[in-house]
């Protein structure tokens, strides 16, 4: 049974080569090879090439670099996006109290010392609906798990329901899966967690347990320390300054969708999406036009609100956050259109950027 790490308590400090067929290619040989009749003779690597290889493999202190993919998986609305933002140190994934806020595979990067953590936030695994949108989201979750080196399986501390059980069935064999009981700050009697953690070990052979709160900076730092030894020794995938592989255009659509969900509450169904029609850089200004896609006229009315005040507020709050995020002046226009049945149409899903 893995070590059970003690829950964090704010009152007590815790211890610490074949060419692809059909592809065109050049007849020119690589520079590192010389053609001598029918033989291919490898020439010695230059000192510069050797230095570049060594630089990619170790940090400035000579310590071997580590880099790996870390998936964050769990049922809808368990706090995966909040954890991703905390791990990266900046908001790159939207959050709200509405389930299924995350719709796409979102990558966040954290580089510290010799280690680069590439975190992948996934949509919550959906078990209640079978629309094309839900199937697309579940397909994203499954595909992520085939590529990663480590899995963080998130549950709410002290709880384990049917949706958690369905998500747990997806956990890959042969890869370290770390149980993350989140929202530890909401647990009143932490002494009850020990038997619960033991019951979780009976459900799956977790590599480790790490009860935590995503809002605790010390918990985030300790989690990075736990993950580091699991990262493969290899060169980094991204530059040290990289925070996400998603474009500004994508982040704009996510910010607008977040404000939409936060301001409309539970009255608006989750099958709403945002399409960016225009994204133009004009010096220090971003000129953006976006369309909110809903399924019914009644939903359109909810988004627009009385005298258009709801839509105006959505656009205003989105613009303010985008100016902070993009560090630029933003001119934003937001429209609302009805596309009946879009969430159950694979053609519409593809046109709106779903995988």
C-alpha cells in the first residue's frame, strides 16, 4: 500500500525509419551524412552539435532534465481546471460551478529547476448523456490517457460516487496514478479520511495519495515535489517561458464562455459554445468579434437579458479579463445566434473546433 501523505491543515505545518508513404521528400541528404556510392557514411558530430545536445539534456547546474505529460482526470466539476491553473501559476483554463465547463484538452506548462511539467486538463468524464458533444468530450479523455506519463485522479475528499467510479475505470495500467482528494479545506473531521483512503486503495492500486486544497500554495508546491521523480529524464518539450500551447484566439473564446456560465447560473443549459469570428491585432489593440451559439430561442433570450443588459455585462466582464490576460487594449463585439441541435451534430462540432 502506498504511503498516505497527511492532509494539509492550515493550523499545523506538515512535514515535508521509414518515410511515411505518400509523403513527398527531398533527395538532399542530411548534413551529417556523406554519400559514397551505395554506402551511407556517418560523419562525426560537430562540437556545436554535441554542446547543443548536452544543453538540451541537463540544466545549468548539470542536473539531468526531466519532462513528462501529467493528465488531470476526474468526474465533472471536481476542480480539475482550478488545479491546473494553480499548478501553472496563471489562469489558462476556465472555471465555473456548472459541470462540463472544460470542453477541450488544455495543456499547461510549469518549468522549475531541471523539471518541466506538462499538465493536461481534460473534460469531466460524462456518464449521463449520450449526445455527440458528450461523446466527443469522453473521446478526448480516453485519448489523453494513452499519451501521458502520470495521471492525477481527482475526487472530492471523503467522497466517491457513481460518476467517480466510471472515471476510475478509465485509469491506465502500467502508469503511476496518484489519487488527489481535493477540497480538503471543506472536510470538518480529517480523522475520517484515513479509513476512506484505505477504502480507496481497495478500489485501485494508486501509486500515492495526496490530499490537498487547490487553493493552498504550499500544497501545490508539495505536489510538484511529489510528481518530479515520476517525470522521465529527457529534454524539455517547450521553452521555459511557455505556459500553454493554446492560442490567444482559443483563450478568448474560453473567457467569454466562462463569463457566460458564471453570469447566467443554472438556468442556461451547458450545451452553449463560443465561436471567434474575428481576431485582429492592431498594434497594442486586439479587435475581436465573437458569437455565442445556443440551441433554442429561449436560451438566446436568457443570454441577451432584459434590454440587452445581460449580454452587455457578459461582454464587459470578458473584455476586462481579456485585457489583463492579453496585456493589450481589447475591442470586443459579442453576438448570439441559435443553431438548433448543434451539440448532437458531428458536423457542427467539427466546425466549432471540437476534436
